[in-house]
């Protein structure tokens, strides 16, 4: 089956599109990357999306227009990535996140108990979370003529989950190793990690799909029963884990834009940050933010680590008289240190390997800081184990679409906090 995976992350750089060939079913899945591209957003559209993510008011008519504009861009990316290849059978489109509010009683309590003066950052104190991705799948299906699956997060959130991160089960299927435990660390706009136990501990045998997915006469099983059916050994140290570690590229890109007077969109290879010296006292201060100490399951976004947070960081740096280079070095150190802190705080043990992916894996300075803080644990990229680091997230949503098409659950309750496994995504059939 040929599937296109589409995603634009928190950095809003553009749309990553991956065309993959899939073989097998469920966890016994093999994929081949046939093509991958990144389609930048038109500058005006990107600016509009960033304004909306930052909380700019939007009428319903404007929201509808933005939704359709994003869908047209996603459809264009799908057409481009399959150019020169046989037509795809299916599209899995994550869309563009413009708002993410986790089910926040625990996070709200943590923030309220801190010295934070930003009540606008506090999620809802009770009830379900909410996550809004624009770029409606029905329009993508109509434009491309390809069946499209979208809105992947809603089903997990309806079951009380965070709706994020959704990629750890895909990482387990594609990257778990027979003799090495691994952390797969995505550094996109926000950082997120998947802790992969040994493969036999995660994937003991292939699932029986009807047993797991349920039917009118046999409902979906509780999470612990499904884990047993799958052969998931969820004893200490054996569980598949995942969470959002904190800020990634979005905060760094925002700071570069501010410090350069709008002339630089990002720090190429981390060269600007590498010319400075991090202020470790300030990093330690920033790490006191309640989010870093909240145990998983947890997720976050620009609502917490966006422009308002960035302005406070720049003000802190200015108070200490840091140069622009020192400020960027300190913010880069925060990203690296928050990742390593989360491993030490929440993993049952440190991994044998760390595999990086996402745009941050191309930041040489950030990668060097992670390697130094994690020494002697090897820090590689997923490229080095056969999965393209730039397109891994797009590949993941192709896999999630494949699973949805097969009626195979795509979430993992231990990761998201959902009450049960769920079929992720809404199917939009194209006229052919």
C-alpha cells in the first residue's frame, strides 16, 4: 500500500510530506520511503498561522478561510511528493496545530503552586483536553482524489488522553531493537521522546485485530487487557513510554527572529549559539518551571513555551547582561538540559542509545550539547538506523493512517493517559 504522510509541526516551517510503501499489518509493519519533500508555506500564510498560534483573535469566517488555505497547501504537498510515482492509495494528514490544551487539572495545580504570573497559560482545571489542527481532510481528499485520514488526536482526547504524543507506538514498531533500549528524541517545535524497551518486551507477538478493536458484541478491551493481548510486558523498565520534553526549535527560532531584527528565521547549524557561552545559572532557573517536574503523561505546545515564555527568557537574559550569542547559547542549553532532565526524572533507567530526529537533529551545536550531557550514551540520528530524520514524523502519520485503515488502534494509553486504545483519525473518502 502506498501512503502519503503529511505534517506541519509547531515550528510552522512548512509541510513535510513522505510517500511510503507499507507491507504487513499492525505492529508487524515494514515501510520503504519512496520520496520526501518539504513544502514551505507562503510567507503571508505562515505569518498568519503564527499570529493565530500566539492567540490573535479570529472570526469564524477567518477561521474557515485559514482552514481551507492550509488544506490547499497540504493537498499541494501530497501532489508534489507523489510526482513521478504511481498514485498513492491513502493520505494521513496531521494538519497544522494552532491550539493544544491538554486535560489540565494536574498541570494547572502545578502552575498555580508555583510563582508563575501567567494565568493565561494555565490549561482548563478539569474536563477533557482539546487540540485543534487545521487543514480539513475532506478538502484534501476532494482536491487529490485520494482517501484521506485526518484529525488523529480527537479520539484519544475523548478518552481522557493528552492526544499527544502519538508517534511512540510507531517508533516502537519501526525502531525498537532486540538488544538495545532506545530513546527516540524528536526535536521539532516542541521536543518529545519515546522510550523503547527491548523489542521482545514491546512486541511479543502480532495482535489479533478483532480482539483488540472490538465489535458490537465484543467491545474494546481495557488498556491492561490489550497490553496482555499484544504481549506488552508493562513491568518496571519494560513499558513503552513517551511525553513532550519541553521547548524545541520553536523557542529558538522565535529568539533568533527577535535578536536578528527579523533578518534570520533560525540559527543555521546552531552557529550563532555556538559562538556564545550558556549561563548555567539561568538554565537552572528556567528548569524550575512546573512543566519540567510534572510526571508523564504530559504534552505541551506554544501555549506554554511560545512567545510570552520567550519574552520572559529574553528579559531574564537582558537582566544578566548576556550578549545575543550568550542568550541563544543559554536557550539552546535549556532545550538540551530539559531533555536530559526528563530522562533522569521519568525513565526507569537511562537508554543504551538516543536517536535524534526532526529539525533539531540538524543543529550541530544542540546535538553536541546533548551528547555532552548524555555522555557516555551514544547520540545518533534516526538516519543512522535507516529512518530519515527529516521525514520521520511524516512517515509516522502515514503509518497511523495505515493502522486506521486496518482498524488497528494507534494510541498507547500508558503514553497519552487515555482510558483505552482507540482508532485514531477520521476517514474522508475521495470520489474516484
